[in-house]
């Protein structure tokens, strides 16, 4: 039997008023890829923060044994010196430094107390080769796409002589192609003796690369499944995560679609970065009352750029085209005008652009509707509290109360707060950009239910998602966007994974 490189025994971690980890036991075999799964709030990140020293020894109870030795990490540096490195979903890179500078930041290559730049960049090149990244180490990190930045982060960990790599949602922001490359890299690193812990909500990735899978639920270890020994399926994992059978991934709804209520006509825009480059070209889409319209396409195809340019001209320049609501042309050239015309945009980046993480649920929910909770520019606290409690209850936001900072909530509950903020503006049109990114299967189902409820009220819903099964499962009709143009329009009956991909590969403007 293979030896364990890591054992976490009887781990208990408490925050004021709540026990997050309840006597958790977790063991990882040397040289394996071990998945850690569970709903948002199950305790996965807390457990890994205990392991990596973010929560230092003394703030939890239980034992950490790494390579046969009891460890009492006081900080991240201690765990890194032991050979443990964590790669967070939000990458810890400095954009305006080069790849080489980032790789050795904090443990610079020096000679007689002075940084040896030749050695730095030579060593950087070797690390980039290990992760299969063909890039000049002098390149600034800001000039790399997210997939390449992810590889730099892995190379950085390898530069610290990591023996155990923790991947926290590594593919959440990657294209399907980049995600597959990353999974292959994990298997290549495994062949060279590296052990990995993988945290992901993408169950297909979990079942593809993992040797073992441990399920956490409500801060407790439910079970560990071993490939080749136990029967492993997505349904079994889901049941362990949510504590019940989920016979359907997408809630059913009776579709009652009305007349066209929202329309974008001949929409074009130029890049704000590259002079003369057109990134949106003559896009036209229609949405009926009560309809959920999906925007499918590869990352960078222009879906988010379309949403942002329509909603207040937040992105792009030389924007042309018209927006119609209920048959009348409307002005959406500023965020204020878009909101006034009852359009809402839920950003894909909830942490940086959708929420104020340091503020509480109450403040975040009412932020876009201050006119509804104020009089003579003075906030009526009773009204604000009433609305916040109303949306907390209606959206089933799991929290101690409405005064809990949103930064302390799970990803799924943060997403519900963002939705609550925009639903409170009483919009007729909701543009949802990656509304389920980085959240678990149970929370996704709840978000889908909210979308269905909005559609049932006659709202127009536009949903952008990089997960094709999600677009197919929730949409009544789908537009495929590629290279800034609409390359396909598919009804629910026509929409299949193959037909969507054919539209993407065709790479021609619809009707051309």
C-alpha cells in the first residue's frame, strides 16, 4: 500500500459563532492526484488554509502530518519551506513585473546580496519549460492570457521545490482548451513524482484526472472514493456533496414566451486598446418576454464585451447600433441611463466589480437602488433593513444575518447577493455574465431556479456562460458568437453541443 505524504487528523476550526470544520480527517497518498469536493461553504478552502498556514497553528485543533513529521505551520512561508504550495483561483501575480521577476519574488536569486538577473532569467526559462510554457521570461505578466498566467503560477510553485501542489479551482476562468492543457500538465507532473490536491466544481475534470476523491459536507468528511476500488460517478459525487439525489441538473419550467421585448440591432464597437481593431461587428439579437436567451462561444469571442458595451458603454469605443425595448429605441450610453431603462448587468467578476467585499449584505443589496431606500438623499435604515431581509430570505442567502460581510460568504451566496442587488432595481432585462462560475452544483441549481422565476414573471434574461451544458440546459434559444459576430441562432430543439460547435468552427457571420 502506498504511503501517505499528508495526513490531517481530527481538524476542528471555528470562527465566532460557527464551527466550520468538524473533526475532519483527510489523507493523501504520495504521487497521487487527490480531489477535494463539496458545496460552497463545505469547508474545502478552510481546510486548505489550515494546511498552508493561512490559519496558523493554534487557531485550530487537530494534527497535520506531512512526510511523516508533525507540522505546526505559523504562516504560508513555513508550509512552503516544507514543500506545500497553494495556487489560488485569484492568481497572486504582479501584472507589471516580468515572468522572471514574479517567479522568484520573495526568494530572489542573488550574488553577494545583489540580484543576479542572468541567473534569474536562466532559471525562469527552465521552470517555464517544465510547465510547457513557450514564453520569454522577460515578458510582462499583464501581457499573458489567463491560461498562461496560470502556468506561471504553477512554475512559481515548482521554483519553491514544492512536493505537494494544491490547485484551488484552477480551470474556473480558463477556456476548454486551456483547461485540458492544465489537466494534462497535472498528469505530467504526477509522472515526475509530484502530488496534487485538486479543488474543482467541474465534476468531469474531477473524474478524469483524480486517483482519489474526498467529499466534504457542512464541515465534515463524508467519504473518500478510490479509483479502481470504488464505483465513481458524477451522480454519486453530487449525492455526497448535497446529501440527496439530484435527478435533474436543471429545474423544469413551463415556458410562456411573449412578444419581442428587447432588441439589439447592428451593434458594433472598436477595441479601446488596439487602435482601429473592431471587436464587435454588426451584432443583432432579440429577446422575448419570459425567454432565457443564451450566448454561447469561446472565451474572448465577444460575449462579455457585447454585454458591457450595451450596458452603459462600459467597454469599447466608437460604439454604434441601436437598442430597443418594447419596440421603442432607448439610450443605454451610461450606466445610469441603462438602469433607468430597467436593464441590469450581473458582471462575471463578482469579487472585483460586483460586490464590495468589506461591506455587509445589507449595503451590497441596496447599493444600486438607493432611491428606493432614501428620502431627500438620506437613507431610511428601516427600509434598507427590510429590503435586505426580504431578498436574503427570498434568495435563500445562507448567513448569520444581513450584517455579515459578503467577503466571508461562500461563492454561491455571494452570487445570490449580486443577483439580489440587481433584482431590487426591478429590471425588465437581466444580462447574466457567467452567473454560476466557481460555485457548486447545488448552488448552481438554486441560481437556475432564480433565473426561471424571473423568466416566469415575464423578464427578458440573457445568459452568458462558458459551460456549454449549462447554456444548453437553461436556454430557450441560443445565439453563438465568435470573433465578434453572430455565427448561429439555434432554437432549443436545434441546440446540441455538436451544432453549437459547428457554428463556432464555421466562423462566419450569420446570414453572410
